[in-house]
C-alpha cells in the first residue's frame, strides 16, 4: 500500500448482522415491452429454441446470472392487459394494441407459457394484476386460474388448456405505478388504496396463502411521494404484505460523481420508505413489520426516451435497448450493495429488465445471445451473497456530489454463511483516485483462503453513441494480502466495484 493514497477500513463481525438474506432479492423482470419477450426469451424457430419456443441459450444465461424470481407481465403494460387474451389455443388469441408501449401484442406468450418457462427454469413467478383498466373480478379470477386445484370455472379452464396441477403463484403485485400520470388508469392515493384493499381481499379469499404487494410511489422524486404511501397503507394495511419501490439511475450531463453516488441515493430512498411505513404501523398500533418489494431497479438513461407517444406502432421492435458501460456496471454493483445492506426490510427485488430492454442479457433475432457489462456484478453478487447480511462499519472519508450532497467515498456490504463458513465483502470506490482498503475481520478468527475480483470504470470498450461501452466487462482478479492475524488488504482502482470471498468459496470464481 502507498502512503500518499486514500485509506479506508471495513470492520466486520459475524455476530453483528441483519438476519438471513431472502434469495428473492436477486429477482428480475419480464414485461411485454420491446424485445424482452418476443425474440428475447421466446423465439420459435430459433436454432436454440426448445419445444415450447423459448430460447435455451437465453435460459442458460438467466441461470448463470443467478436470477431467483421473475416479475410478469408488467410494468406499464399490465394496466391495459386482459390476461384472458393470453390463454387457450394460440391460433385463436387476439392481436391487441398495447397503448403503454405503442405495440401490437400478439398474445402468443401468456400466463401458461410464462409460468411454464419459469417452472422449467426453477424461477419463482411474481405476477401482477391489472388495476388500471380492470379490477377486483379479473384479479381474483387470475388467482383462481393459477392457484385453485380444480372444480371451479377458471381452474377447470386451466386444466382444459393443458395444465391440470395449479401453478401455486405465491406473490402478486396489485397494479403498477398507479400514481404515475403516464399510467393507464392513473388514480389518486385514496382511490388506489380502496381498490388495492378490495382486490387484495378478494384474491386472498381465493387463495389465503398468497402475499400481495401494494404500489408505492413510482419514484423518490414524485410529488406524491410519502403522502401516497401513507394514504394507500392507511386503507390497504390489512391486506398488504409488501409495498413496492421503483428507482432508475443515470449519469446526468457528465456528472460522474453524482452518478457514482447512486447507491447512497438508494439508501436514503429505502430509509424514507421504511420511516413512512413504520409511521403508519405506529398510528394503527400494529405490530406488523411491512416489507419492501423493490421490484424495479437499474441504470436506465430514461432522459433519452421521448415518451411512448413518440414510438412508431410496431409488433416487437426495439424499446429502450440501452448499451451499458463499465461505469454503469460499477453503479449497478453499488445498487446491489444497497439492497444487501437493507435486506432486513427489502425482501424482494427485481432488476429491470431481464433481456434486451435495459438488460444484462441481449439477443439478436435468429442469432446469438450475449452478456452486457452489468451482467458481471449481478451474477457475482447473486452467487456470493448468502447467509446473513453483516453490518459493515466503514471508515473512508466522504465524496462531495452536486446531486446527493456528501456521500461515503468507500461503500461496503458483506455477508456470512454460517453453514458453509464462507464470507463475502462487496466494495465500491466512488472516487477518481485509488483507495487502499483494510478489511478487519478479527472477530471471525481464521478467515481461510481469500480472493477478489474487480471491475473498474476504466475498463471501457469502443464508443457507442458518444459513450464508451463494454459489451461484457469481465471481472478481473484483484490482488489481496492476508496477514493471518485477522486483516486483509487490497487496493481498489478508481471508480471501481469489487467482490472479496473468504473460506471455501474463495477460489470458486
């Protein structure tokens, strides 16, 4: 280590933790938008298509990414979607105009196709119901179709459509971003709170074992934020198991510092939602500790999107297919660390979206599938973050930003799997200079073999649209020095993300 460089310390104790990380934290999102479904996960006639028309090369990358849960079918799409259009013989399904993304929905992939794909891939489904242009009856009927064993109209229709056993979908979203003026069926907090309460009640009368997610504000910057959550939960508290959060981050006008502080902004957003939720619980004298479903998050350059009205009418043309840089990947890794650090309240999360649309996986129709730059940090975190989420004590100075004030220069998240005796530490250097980091893990005793991988924002490829991009920024080995006395030292390059593993998992990546 060099004396004139910045120095940071991370202190870890296996006894100081938030509890076990829910594996649903590593979820993703499939919406009928652009090429996410058609020529994304599903492409009959492709050389890699399986017997159901789904691309096996994409399925292999989904497994490598470590996805555990997938939300479907939207998103904005769900607020104009009639799920009944997507069941039964495929050649009799209607072609509908989807006004959310100005596309023609062929309905060749619907409830049965998606749930079959998820089941074959070992993925837990998270279904959303339409509370924009539909309501209580349609929502309860979909639960009946998916989860009732038999002997009712909708369950018998499912059997007639080729699926006798129920799917047993455990988790349901009550609409999507209903405070957003862009949403079909946009409504006030009081209106949404009422329909969410009644829909959730009806759905749980069909299947008392399900859990439901009520819509929070569409993002932290909404004028309705805070008031919306409070008003909705006052009305829907008894049926709610989760409240949703959505957030997308981007680099504004070359402000790299603020962009690199996105993880700190996510921290504050989560803390604000938790405070609002717990205030409702206090007013209601309720001991229920509502969890968060952060069911849309990613880096998305949404300011480049001129709005759905600007899109040409198309069947499955490109919609928001961002090409990611190594800098974007560093920020995605930092956002994942925020989720790990709040895993006592954030029990479910969905990186949006899975394929082609602001995605870690890209495809060419009839051709190859490949990993984008953000793939690496997502896959590494999903593989390594197991067991308990540790409370990491970090010292490393602060970074001044234009958008987020002062934020920690060094960010850290850590996990410990008692069963296997392995630990993982995730680190972000948000500064433009290298930083020497000391990991103090003396409370563990012996830490065993230690290794690390790293991704630096400087690992860029050729320019794309004026930005340096990396088609797949692979994680590179990073040198670590363990002194055998309970400390490990490493140097983080400028603007970088790293994963350190210890114990039997250290040499597995």
